[in-house]
């Protein structure tokens, strides 16, 4: 298990194999992978903000809207 390092230490050096990691760069890579997995990989959007599973037809909301004078 990796020891808990204080935040002031910005580079991690493995005492066993000599691997050197920049903690900020590693955190950025982890966040980018998380976003790619959970946002981009979630598939096509099928619901709107209110949870409806249909989109408003291209002709508007049925053609019965009240007109607004300009």
C-alpha cells in the first residue's frame, strides 16, 4: 500500500522501483479518464431536463401557441 503523503510533497518517488510521478499531472489524468468514462461513454441522451423521453416536434409545440404582439 502506498503511504499517505502530505500535500506539500508534489512528486512521488517509489522506493522500490524508482518510478517518479508528478502528483498534479497524475490527478489531471485520473480526472480526464473519469470524465471520459462517465460522461462521453454514457451513450446518447434520451431524456430532457424534465425527464421527458420525447423531443418537441420540429413544428413547435403543436401549433396552438398564443401569438405575442410585437
